[in-house]
């Protein structure tokens, strides 16, 4: 893979990473889940929690709080420190990045509620990149009571 193709591929992958944050913050859960049509959605230890858009959507709806007045989780996912590693053949890639989630509700002033890392893998099919897997690693946790419908306080990974 030449440098120009590699740079274009890296940009397409980076856009997928950012699109994840954009869709979830907009409350577009079906569009967000569609990013995982052919992918695994993994927990802290790498265990596959769901595979494919339908299962990922069902999982997300079971634990994410959506506010009826906005149709969103009232969050901003900020993704930084994106590092993409392309394979030599050019049809697969991995990435790692940091995330911080901010939230503000009528009951909660704007604040960071959690931070951690994403560990992703991608594949190129028919000329387009897509997620193959995403592992979410929670490392710092604040008040998630207005964000999640479940308690995840025992899942924080020791750094």
C-alpha cells in the first residue's frame, strides 16, 4: 500500500471513529449500531457482548439513558490520541484512542462522567472500511447515574 492510499485509508478509519461519537451523541442509535453490522462490540476484558447491528442496538438500548426532551443521552463523546496501524497488505487495520464523555442534564452540571480507551480493528471490503471490533476500556469513572440504566462501577480497568 503506498503512502497516499495509506493516508486516505487512515482518514476513512478516523472518520468512522469520530462518526461513532457523533451518532451516539445525537441519539441516532440505529445509525450508530449500523457501524457494527459486521463487527463485535466488546467489553473490558475483550468478551464479545454483541455482534451485528441488531444485537448491538438491543444491547445499547438496554443500558443507555435517552432523554425524551432531546432524544439524546445529553452527552459529548470526545475522542483523542487516535493511533491507526495499517497492515502491509492494506485490507485490515487496528487503532487505539482515548475517549472522555461529558454530560450535562437539568440535574447534573456539565462534567466529565467517564474516560478510557477504545481498541478497534477494521477491515476493508469492496473498497470501504468498516469496524471489525471495538473494545471499550473504562479507566476513570465519575457520576454515570444520569447516563446509564445499569451500574458499571465494578468494571473500571486498573491502569
